[in-house]
C-alpha cells in the first residue's frame, strides 16, 4: 500500500509533549489531514491527561492507539483500566507504528 | 529531497553535526518547537511540504 | 510495501526501550537500527540482549555512537552484539534512512542518584 498523503502520523514516545501532540493533531485536521497517533513507552502516561479523550474522539477508533505492553509495564491495568476515549481494540503493539509508516504520507515524532 | 529539522529543545553539538551532514546538498528547512506558542499550522504546512521530517529531542 | 530503513536514536539512559520499538518494526519486515548515543546504555538483561540479537538476525543492527561497545553485551561466543559507529559515520548512514526517530528524552546533564542508577 502506498502512503496516503492525507494521513498524518504522530509517533509519541516522550511523556512531556502533550501540548505539541494536541496542537499538531488539531492543525493537521485544519489542513484536511487525518491524524493517526500512537503512544508508546512512557508516553502512555499522557493517556491520563485531561486532553486525551478529546484527542481520541477526534482521531476515531482506527487512528489512535497505545502500546498495551508499555501501559502494563508502567503499572496500569490494561484490562480493567482502558484509557478514557479508547476501547480494548486500541490497546495495540508496535505493529501499529509499522502501520503508521506504511499508511501515512506525513510523519513526526514527539 | 526536502528535509525539515524540528527542534523540541536547544540542539547540542551532536545534533548540530548530524543536521549539518543530513542537510548537505539538500533543500533544508527548520522549525523551533521550543517556544511559548508554536505556530502549529505553519509546522504542519512545513511537514506536508517536506519529504522527510526529523524531530529532535 | 517496501522495507523501510528506520533509525532509533537513543540519547537517554531511560530509553533503552528504543531497541524493543525497533524490533517491533523489524518483525514487520522493516530494517531497524537502534543507536545508543554517548554510553547511555540500558541494563543488559537477558531480555535486552535477546532483543539486540534478534534485531541483528532481522538484518538490522544496534550501534553505540560516542562510547565503546560494552563488554557486558555479548553473544554465546563472546562476540560483542553492539557495533561501534562514529558521529560522522552515523550522519552519513542517516542520509540513507527512510525515517529517523530521536527516541524519548535528551541526555541528562546530571548524574542519576544511586536510587535509580542502573
């Protein structure tokens, strides 16, 4: 599959860039792009940020996910404590990052 | 090849060296995220225009 | 989908997870190159060593840039699993990368206290 120029990937692995994640995702939507966001490693703590649910709702179920292993490693319960705005289908693996690389014509790391 | 260098913090000497090599003979642009109110619309436009974006720590 | 060359730059001692993230792409048929910068090595648990060996098996490589490759990360024959690369060599290699991922946090300027030193 060729990368879609209308999809915009944000690969989030730092826990200190939520304002940039939200700012870039909103700007991407304004520019007519579909954000596709993956939170991994210590960035999964950002799921507890009050802005996370609105971000998840904006992206939609197919286009936002977190690394379930990272979430569990950091002490959260990946069965009983699914982050607000997500379903258990969005508790994913690093393969979601692979899908970002393959599907998105635009890409930034935060 | 259009490359965009984005900085989340002040780049150190290692980053400056790598950026110098990466930008050689290429059309290069940059964006500083390490400000109070980044212009995210401008950043997204630059990412869309670039072939590759590197967002440094 | 063509296989992509993806470099993970690891500058912070807490971000050895970049090796796992690289391995995650390697098993998706991409080429992963985690680079540990300036001796910010993670603890070399059996899990970490296995991941580094697996990245190599998948035609990627784990590099050390700016510090000697550690003697504590070797294969069963005693050969070092991590290759050394200079900053200039890394820059040239990155020119050929499809994606460059500065992973996690920048390097700390202060030493960690004993309570969290690896």
